[in-house]
C-alpha cells in the first residue's frame, strides 16, 4: 500500500514536471500562489493575478508567507504543485515551526482551521503567519488541551481572527495561561464546543472527525487531548495533541478507524506504542518539537519505531515549517522528508508539565519498576500494593532508579526497590 502510494506520488510529480513548462499561467510555484491568494470567502484571486503576471513577481512575499520559520530561516522548497483534482477539492496543511509545541493551519476552499497555537514565544509568529496566508477568519480554532505549548499561541488568534467555533477539551485548569484564555473567550463572546468521539466538522472539501478523548477527567491532562482525523478525499491526516499511553489505549479499544496517511506524532514524539502506529499505518510522520528541547523529544524508542518501519519523517525542529497539499488523491510536500531519526536529549531534571519518566514506553513484562505517577512511588513489579493501583496512575519503567529519584520519585516502603 505504501509503496503503491509512493509510486503514484512519484508519477504525479513526474507528470507535473513534464506538464509544468507548457501549462498556461501555472508556474512552479503556482500551487503556492493559489493557496496564498485564496480569500476567506472561497473566491480565488489567483486567476486574475496570474493573468496580469503580478503573482509571479511576488516570490518574496510568497516565500515569506509560506514557509518562514519562527527564527526567520527559510525551509527548503522541494515540492511540486499538484493539479486541480476532480471530485474533491484541495486541502493545504501547514505544520508551523513553533519550537517546542504544536500548531497547524489547515485550509480547504477558503475555509481555515487552526489546530493548537504553540507556546507563548510563538504567539506573534502564529498570528503573522496566518495574516500572511490571508486568513481573515477561522472556521475553527481547535485547542487540543490547555497546556501552554498548545494553548498560548492560540490566544492571539482568538483576539485577531473571528472564529466560527472554538473546539476544546472539556476541563478547566488553574494555570495563568488558562486564565488569559478565559479572558479572551469572554471578551470575544465565544462558547467552547466540547466534542465527543465520532463528531464531524466540515472544512471546505475536507471533514474533521473527532477520535479522542474517549473520556475526560484523566489525571494527566494530556490524555484529555481532543484528537482528530482530517479527511480530504482519500487522504487522511492525524492530529492527536498530547495523547499518551492511556489515550492511545482507549482509542484503540474504542475500535475507531484511525488509519491515516500522515501522522503528526502525539506529544511531540513522546510515547508511542507499536500497536498504535500499526493501526494508523502512516505513509509519512511529522514531528513538531523544539530544536534541542529539554524533554528529550522525540523519544528514542518512538523514533526507532518509525525508523524500523521505514516511515519517512518530517521534523519542525530540523526543517522549520512543513507544508503539504492534498488533492484528495495524492499528497505533495514542499520539502523532502529529513529522515532524521536522531532522538532528543533530555536535559530538564523534572519538569512539571511534561515529566519524562511518566511516559516511559516499557510494558508490564519488560519493566524494571512500576510507578505510581500520582503518589510518585517506585514499586517492584512484584509489589502487592500494585493490585489496588488505578490503571491511570500506573506507568511501567525500564531504567535507573536514580533517574526516578532525581525526578521526585520515592521508593515504596513495602517492596523496597
Ligand atoms: Zn500537553
Ligand atoms: Zn505538548
């Protein structure tokens, strides 16, 4: 299936290369121009501008609008435009380089959706990026959960762009960034929409299907992440926020169809089970994380799963903003995958928002210790107190006890690990 898709994509690119020179008004960056010039009401300005030759002359603006990273560097542009599809329309997906965090802009037929907004530092970048894309309003702002690296940048968008619906996880928190968010919601007069699995929102020719969470109220708010699969014709794109082990498990148990062509890794390339990856069975993976982030994202065992499966990988920390175009049949990218399977290096000692040890990817049979992530106790796998422990609080850990103690864990007094 993957090979077939790649071959087809190759043929399409080849056909476009051959056709590119002779087609009237379409330059190598024609697809770009169409994307950029498309207005929020769905009308196309590109045709007129191309006829007058104006848009071809605005390469500078185009480059600035389409791929500039937060640090101002330009990404490589290796993609090719795709032709107008018959039947289904186009969907453009921008995985924004917001450093350590997530933010994606989706556009289909003049309809826009922002999925997460990145961290505080990325906020003005996200707003200016959307403006350069000629976004005037957003059909949806989806905030997967209220951690700062997803929420902060979305607050600017709440103030700057009228939004049709603000879709969020159904919980409240007491962080200062959440208070700012509440202020923004109140000032703009928005009500939150809390989706359930199976809900579908339409976005131009695409549809957005909710896959998670199965339930709210997890101890770890990451597990409450609203996850969606965006479908455009035959192409599917997975966005799972910071879903972790519990979320994965619940989604798999729900029996939802989570197959997708492009998998934005959950939680910046943190926990991933091979079973979950198998069910998604992606042709491409995208990792959104900060260069040299202190959390050690992407994790070694996670990135190894991708490498072992030979899944091409794009990374915002290595490549800046990543852009793709779907015509409902094929997906074309504006750059080549970096296929950099180097894991991150964890340098933070104990971080409250995203503690590393709680995400250890080990399982019951192969772990050295069983952790209670709630009480921060380290247990031997044979400890009798494990029987009463809530599944949600349980984490299987392979590695050194010292590292756990560095992260605020204590040995259980019963089993004395
Ligand atoms: Zn999170
Ligand atoms: Zn996050």
